[in-house]
């Protein structure tokens, strides 16, 4: 996300984190942010400047589940 403003502006930026994502990563202008996930959201309350860049990475690992008769399921995403 790139913030485009005519000057500094304060507002909360809400980023939804899907339930399948265990370790999201957020950077602000290239620096990793310490984040808290509450109710499936990350809320960044900041004073934003023109050109600020927010990157949200949602790693999506493949998961497996074993079933009877040695069968398996693969899960990717939800």
C-alpha cells in the first residue's frame, strides 16, 4: 500500500489477517513493524506522510492431514 496525501495525516489503517495465516509480516518504508493481531485484524495507528509504503505479507503454507487407509489431504489457504 502506498499512502498519497498532500501532507501529514493521522488515521488507523486496518489490515485483515485471514485465519489460515499464522505469521503475517508488516513493513513500513522497509522496516519491520511489531504487530498485534486482534479479532483477525492488524491496526496501524500512525501519522502518515505522502509516499509512506506499507507491505503486508501473508505466508500461506501448505498443510497436510492424514486420514484412514493412509490417505492424505493438502490444504492451502482456508
